[in-house]
């Protein structure tokens, strides 16, 4: 009884704060836009009895979804979002893995400090940190001044308001989510495994590929999903750092809701985004489960 | 081992497989290995034994190539291997933690080294299967390391390190993680495998029993030096220093001052050098005719139980012989009989007679020495025995270990001495229990005389 009560808490939480809102959003996505409050039709009128409920369901349709399929804007936005999320995830991995590796190899007394430094940026506002990148990446920004100062480039590079700036922003923002799971996988690794690999004929590099990499794979998967999933629907970073041609589904969603006030289409966009995300989320869950089993 | 004694170290013509030449290894200020030279021969099972921090693991890691000597060189089959990285050495190591790759199956773990060599697939399969058979792991080939038991993991580690058929196999505390019974079984398996593969094994251990069991030679190390290298029996029976005697097995150490005893056989007529020892009139003297003599218990039984029933003892029994001998040579009665002349007398306590050690070099005369006595070489009795060395004391503690019992005896001067007796009888004829007055005795060759402070 007590156990059932305990388990019911997270389920209740999910029901109230996830499933019910999702059903509402899904219902809106099947409605039609209207100049009204709320800005869609039909609305459910329970007071008028059974016939009205029947009528309500009859008016729901998948019109908005067909519209999303017909207008290339949305398809392009989804594809572009996927591309940006993939590129940023790979970039984060390339930056994050060496950091995690260096931390795991550092002297034990240094590790808590290094871990602290990784988490430290979270103490300032996410918005301020992304905004600060504007100052770094703009044509008169710190980066361009540095590059010109050391004579690497003659004219300032245009980085801000391009996809590159978005990649940098996402990689910077989500770096800790990549570093921490990889670090925890590497830190658990027994150093004698590398010695054993060398003893059995591996060079240092081979030992890294044959032993360190496979053993940190779970961490790489976890980190990549933790970056990829939020990056796909990212809205703030592309709108602050990206240009007018940076097409991301988060931005489209925002425009539909607030500028266009077309809630049904916006809801349809959100539902499709969620369906796309279910694949990596399920993969992530499987990975976590496998890791737990291996740990036993 | 069956026919000829395996002892390549005694043959000056034999080329060593490994030779440490004046090797020193420092880690910052700390000297782990101190100017060490040692030869190890092919097919040997060589044990490095010592407390933690004595440098035994450093020696092994230098052989594997994980550390390079600060000074001196290490030769493997005559070649200096100082600059050869671990992956290019014909040396494999079995790690203390086993270091099995958790993401690979047992089969793939064993095949790991062979694959790096670029061996043909079918040859790898044949070799891995052979290793699995050798270590009796055929049934577990497909399992991952976390799905098998500790003993099986230990065997996988052994199979993996043997798979490449190395010239030299290094074993770093290989049985440390196993429970005692499994450890003992595995020790014999290791010896079998070592013999059947003909590989040279170097084992690092802090468990002296393990070293004694498996090794052909044992090197006892202390502070980066090898204190003694010898076969297990020599290490045990003839340690060269107090350190070795104390490290290997149980030992009673008695410190005293040595003085040489006269070597002349004429000394028999002289009074014995233990005036403190009271004469014992009933004690029989040595005679060529070795007849059974009743001991104290026997006498007591006879006097109290048998005499009233059977009457006086038959005059033809050994009694006349005793009379005869005592009559013929009445003087040496006070002297303990079977003391060979010569050797050393060790004065160690005013409450006890000097101890006599006939097996010691006379160069110790006048020196401060330690007499190392193994507990099993001491005899314990409730009546005063006839022995060259007798110590009186009281039983304080008895450790019953099943097959043997260790008696902790406090001597008259307060020294604690351990004596070990095999429990050959279910009910001991001489029931010795706590607080009993007992006599400890030992022969003149039971102990080993060592210089003090070694």
C-alpha cells in the first residue's frame, strides 16, 4: 500500500504535468484557428449534453498536419533543426571528450576542483551567457580583434548571425551535459586495463581505441542524447546568435504561437517535434538500462 | 622435477633468462630499488616476497616495462630491455586486479593479445581453445567477466597472459582476491601449468605461505634490496638474518651473548656449563643398550596402581641397567647427556641456563646474537625432560588449530615463547592446559644463530 503510494507520486506528476497538457495540445492541433478567445474552434461545451460532445469530436480533423506536409517551410525547418542539432552534438562531443578525459586522468586531489569549474557557468543566467557570446563573435568582437591582432586574418570574420554562431552557442551551453557522463564513465575505468592492453601488444593509441573508447561508450551515448534532445527544439540560442536564414523548428513554433497567433498549427508543429524526439529518448532510455545491467 | 633436482642457479655455466645488473629505481626522493643485482633462470618459478613497500612490485613493473630503471640495466635473454616498451616485450603480466576487459567476453579477452599480433583467425581460435582447456573454462567462453566468479576470473586472467606464450610470465599477487581454500587449490594449478608450459614465472606476493608453496626460489625483499634468495626450505630452515627468520613463518627470537664452548671431547668429564640446573637422580644416562624406560607418568602409575596389585617390579627390568650405568660412571649424572661438544653457549637471562647451539659458527663467539627457534622444533612436557636445552615456564595461552596446537608459554623471566605440537592423538597422553607448569626443550641444532640487528 505504502509502496503503491510512493510509486504513484512520479506517475501523478507525469499525468498532471505532462500527459494532460499533451492531450490538450494534441486537441488544439486538431482544431481550427479562429479570431476568438481562445483562438481556436471548437471548444468543448459540456453543459449542452451528449449531442454537443458528439459534434465537438466531429469537428476535429488532421487538416493542420496536412498543411504542415504541404508547406515546405516546416519540412525545411525540421530538417535544418536536425542538422543543427547533429552538428552541435558532434562538436560538443569533440570538445567535451578531451575535457572529460583530462579530468579523469588528473590527480585525484584536483578532480573536485575541475568538476566544480565545469558546473560553475550554471551559476550565471543562461540568457546572459548566450548574450555574452554576441560580444565575442560580432565583427568588432573579442574573437575578431584577437585574430586580427595576431595577424591571422585581414578582415573581420562574419560569425555572428550565422549557423556557425548557433553551433558554438549550443556547444558552449550544453558542454557540461556532455562532459559529466563521459567523465563518470572514464573515472570508473581501472588504469590497469590500459596497462594490460599495452602488455598484450597494443600501442598507447590502440589501447585508447580498443579499451578506453568502448568503456566510455555509455557515457558518450548519454552525453550525446542529453545535448541532442534539447538542441533539437532549441529556441533562445538560434534567435540570439543565429541569422535570419537560420531555420529552426523552435523558432518557427514561437512565430506560429506569438506572431501568427495560429495555435492549432503551432500545436501540430509541437506534436510532430515530440514524435521526432521520442526516437532518441527511447534510445537514451535503453542505453541507461543497459548500463545499469552491466553495472550489476 | 621428479628425477633430477631443478637448480640452474647452482650451475655457473647456465645462462640466466633475466638479469638485473646494479638496478636502482627512484621515485623522487624515494628509492624503491637500491642497487639490486639478481639472476633468474629459464623455467624457474621465482617468488618476490616482502612486506608492502619493499620494492617487489616495482621490480615486476620494470620487468613488464611499465617502469624504467633509474640506473643499471635489465637483461632479458642477454638483451638490454630498458628501452623496449611493454607492448614489444616477450613478457606478459597477470594483474592483481586481473584487469579483464569488461566489454569483451572471456573468449575475446583471451584472444586480445593474439589479435594484436595479427595471427590468422583459425590459429587464434585454436590457441584460445587450448587456453580455455588448460584453465578449464570451456563452458564460460561466451560469458562476460562480470558474469563469472572470482576464481574463474582469475583463471581467465591467467589464460589471457599465457595465450601469447611469453618467455616470462609475471604474476602480481595473483591469488590475493581468492578465499583460502580456493587459493590453495589454485596454487597447485599454477604449479602444474607452469610445469606443463615450461614458462618462467615471476610471482610477487606478500603471502609467505604462497611463495613457499609455489616457488622454486624465494627472494625475500626489504627496503629495495633482496635480503636472501634461496629455495623455500633453505629460507625457512637457514635464514641468513633475523629479518628473514621473522618474516617467514612463526619464530621465537631469543637475544643473548654467545661464547664458544670447548670443542675437546674430554669436556664430557667436566661439569656441564649450566650450574643452575639441578641434578636429577632418576634421569637415565645414555647407554648403548636403548631399553624402554618408564617416564614420570609411568612411574607414578606403577607406584600407585600396579604395585599394590602386582607387587614389586621384576628385578630383571631396566632398573638394574640404570644402576649399572650410574655405578660405572657416577660423575656426569648432573650433566645433560647428549650435548655434542663445541658450538656456542648463549647467555641470555639470569633466570635460565645458557642455551647451547652446536650448529653455529664459532666466529660468533663473544658477539651479541639472536637464536631463532621455530615453534615446531620445541618440545613441551609436564616433567623435566632430558635435553640439552630446557626452559621452564607456564602455559598462558593455547591456540588450537585442529591439526596442531600452539602453546604460548611464559618463561620464568617473563619471555613469551611459542611451541607447536601436532595433535596426533585425539586425547593427548599429556594433557597440558592453561596455567600448567611445563618444560620446553630442544636439541642443540634446533635453532639458528643469527647476528643481532640483521
